[in-house]
């Protein structure tokens, strides 16, 4: 289908030589043609740049590509901001450089955006493991408050790579809607909450089209106290944003539940259990579990953490988790 809408596909990359070939093959073979590709080479130490250049030559898309090269490694947030600063499309779509997408993903997202006059058009995603795949459908509606609640609680996954976003959401709020280069904060969450606040209309493609690779060892993450605190920093920023915009009452319950969920590893993960820290981090959320579903086993630990016997939890976790 031919459309005049220009889409900027944004791909920051670093140390993904083994994976980026498949990624760019899936991008350059899209059924939708009115695409520009913005690559940011974040001073990668491997041959990722050579792989990208070879694919550009193979598909003859040099005139559609912009390549920004960092002389020093700046990190993912700065690289994403460089992508945003160099895009010229009506909509943009982030792609992680070790993932890949279905051949018609851009086309279907554009069709849905046009049909609904949407600011954000989204789809589901697939977790790709070495020996199996898991589909994760995502639901988007045109109830703006419901969408803010969904992204706040993360019933819609808070990542950019499955969202086609109207570029003016960023360009009209350039001083505000940015990725924050702070290694102490997970800024995807803040960015997603911001764009969902500014988006007025949403569209959904009821298909899982984004393939999220889980077997790249460079992407393996383990829950740590630092990771919990990074999530907490992002949640605090989101709360400040909602308060500034006067919509905190719309998302208050979901934000409180998000606070509670974000700190659960401090209670249930033996790699980073710290019950005192759990009790002091977002204490206003400590009793929200009563409105949520947890297994009987986890409920036992949650109830215990709220009692005077909380100090025995690390011993129990050590032997029974």
C-alpha cells in the first residue's frame, strides 16, 4: 500500500555484530517503502558497522540511510536522543539492534495509524529464546486515561520498540520528552509515560510482529539492588511528571501498584533480598497487595514483611526459594 507518510526507523547499536545483520535485513526488506533509516554507531568495538554497510550496499538503500558515529561511547540514552535529533519522518519507530521485525510491520502500523488518525500505533511482541518463542499481545484503546494507566502499571510493556509514534510528540516538546543519560535510572519508563500522556489517539495492530531476542548474552540481566533502585528513580520521575501535568489522580492507583511491584525483588529474590530496604522504599505501597493477585507462597512473604517478624525472611528465602 502506498502512503505519503514518512517513517523514521531509528537504530542505535553497540557490540551486536552477531545479530545486527538479521536486524537490518528485516528493516531493508519492509513492504512499506517510504522509510528513512537513522543508525547511531555508539563507538562499537566490533564489526557491527561493517555488517550495516554491507547490508546497505546489498539492498541499495544508501540514499535512505543516515549514519551518526560517536567518537566515544555515550550510552544508549544519548544514542537514542541522537536518533530523535536526526529523524525527519512523520512517525518514528525504534528498533533494538539485536532484534528483528516482520516484513509488513511498518506497513500495518502505518495503516492502523492512518485509519485511527493515531498519535501512537502499537502491536504485540514475541520473546525469542534459543529453543522456543512466547507471544505477548498488547492491547491499545482510544481511552486516553486507560492508556496512561496501562503504561504506568506496565500492562502495556514500557519499551519503545513496538510503537510507531507521531514525531511531533517529541519535536513539539523537545526540552521535555527526552531520554535522560543517567545510568542510575531506567529512562524507557519515563519516556513511554510521557509520550502516552501527550498522545491523544491510539491504534492497535492485533498481531505480534516484533521479535525480542532473549539469547544475546550481552542483554542478559540479573535482578540486583542497583536495578531496583534504578527502577525506583524512574518511578519518582514519572510521579513528578504526572503531578506537574495535574493528572496524578488519574494514575494514582496504578502508580502505587507499580511502586510495589518494582521493589518485590527485595523481598522475593534471594540474589538481592533486603527486607529493611523493601519496607522503607515506597512505604505508601506496602499494603497495596490486598488489591492484587499473588501466589499463596508469595503472599506468605508479603504478609510476613508487613509484620514484626520481617527479619526472618532472609533465612526462609535462603532455604526455600
